[in-house]
C-alpha cells in the first residue's frame, strides 16, 4: 500500500471512530428555565422566591433520578405589570437563551407570556396563573396550565357553600383578568344551583383599603361575601371583614382562593372556619410531607403553597418531556410530548394532560382549623372532600379552545 493510500485509510478510520463515539455518547441536551414571578408585592409569599426554590429542587431531583437533560434556572420579577412581564419574556426568548417560562402569578401577565411563547415556539408551563381562559379562548399549542384554574376553585367552594345554605352572594372581585374570569365562573355555578348574586364590586389590585367595598357587601344582606381575590388582597380583605364584624353579623366569608401563607399571616383566630378549594396541601400524605420538609429547610421553616408545589411539578414534567422529545428548540413538539406522557410526582400524584393543555389531577375541599384543633405552626387545614379531576375541571368541550376546535 502506498503512503497516500495508507494515510487515506488512517483518516477514514479516525473519522469512523469519531462518528462511532458521537453515536455512542450524544451531546446532552441543556435547557434554561425562566421563573417569572412576583418577588416584591402581593404574590411574593404565595409564589416569589419559593417558586424559584421549588423549580431548582425539581431540577435537582430530576438529575438525581438519572435525568439526561441539564438545566439552568434564572428568575425575574414581573412586578404584576403585563408590559414588564412581556419585556422580560421577550428578552429571555430572543437573547437570554430561555426555553421555558414557569410560574407567572397574575393572569394578565401570563396572557402576554402565553402569546409570546406561541410566537417564538417556546414553552410556557403555567403553574402560577389561574384564569380558566388559558385552556379556553386563550389556549395555545405551546402552553400547559398546571396547578389549578378559576373554574376548579370556584366550583368546589361555591357548591359547598351553597349546599350549606349560602344561596345569596355579594362578590368582591379583583379588577384584572383573573378576577373577571373567576367571577364569570362563579356566576355560572351559582345560577346553576339556584343561588343569587345580589351585587358585586370591582376592587383595585393590591389595594390596602377594602372598607367601602365591605360596607357595600354588608349592606346587601347577602348570606355570603365571596372574596374573588388572592394573596395580599385576600389577607387584607379578610382582616378588614373581621374588623367590620361581617361574620359576627351572620354573613359567611367565602375565600375563593386561599393559600397556606395567607392563613399563616392571618392566624387561625381570624381565618378559622374558611372553606376553600386547593390543589395541594403539605400534610396530605408522605410524599407531600417529605417535599415540604426539604422545602422548609431552604425557606426558613415556611411550608410550600400550592403554587410553589405547582412550579416543582410542572418543571419536573417539562424536563421529562424534553428528554423524551430529544429536542428543546421546537416548543410545540415538546408540549405535544408532555401531553402524551402521564404525569406522576409526589405532590400531585398520577394524572394526565388534556389536548387543551389542562393538567388533570384531584382537587380538595378544605376548611381551616380552629386554634384548638391545630397541633402547631402550619397545621391549618382539615380535608372535607377529595374532588375528582373530571368533576373539578371544566369539560374540555365547554372551553372553546381553538387548538381543540382546529380554528388556530
């Protein structure tokens, strides 16, 4: 064999070996996860740094279980302003290398993220916003709605309160997308049960003073004052309702969204007896307790809210979907794969994801304990009823989701 032929053979062999090595050890996928949250205002306790911590815990647990996708987590504060949230998300997608956005409390902000994820073919794991429109008129092939929604929260609580005699309502509604959607859901449910809405008031987001609205509710003589708000607004409205003696006057307070951090801030003397619907509670079972213990070690003893648990669960499933899809660049394909995979984690248990992006799992009707029933800090809930997923969430055919009907 001549020297040139020998060199050609050696080079060909080297290329074959290199190709074989590449096939044997493909380059690991790496993703960047953006936690867009409220770090400074009324949802900082329910989401905030706890959602960032929960997301990082999901990455750690995924990798510890042998997951093959490497992940980096970044975070930003949307300040509850849709324009700020949109700017951050656009910069993340266009310049920051972010592949998926997680959390996003505040439905108005989340609506802008939903559309940007669709335009840029990225992924939005919506674990923090609640409007049922995310699996209705605003559903997209790039988004999954994870923890709960206004329909599920309204259904469980409204039906329970009506069943106990609460057949007339006055609604205090947060004046943005979440509140508007939830009020519409509540009105449908109350109408179907024969209950009446005697009046309602739209309250500014993050208002410190609910006195005028509560006086209107008190004057209505409605049996139930429904608080269609969340986070700091719920805390303030319940505190001020107590100061006005609304419950003492015979009217029942119905908190349509309640978090364990709200109860912790209020104290059981004020919060006792509230009925509400939730997707998660830290003391439900061994799996929820084990996660909560680890979370509390990182969060100065605080127990996780359902939305922080949702950030963990959604992130874990996203990473599994990317690994199965073998790509991170085609967000629509990653979401399709995510929908095809059964969901299973220690916080939400086994479930599925519908074609409209609705994550299906059980919901729970709780009641806050009395001070004498509580055994210590964070022991605040007693379970009244487990609500099966098919009962809790709106039937897919009623949502008018365009990707289901084929209009988008």
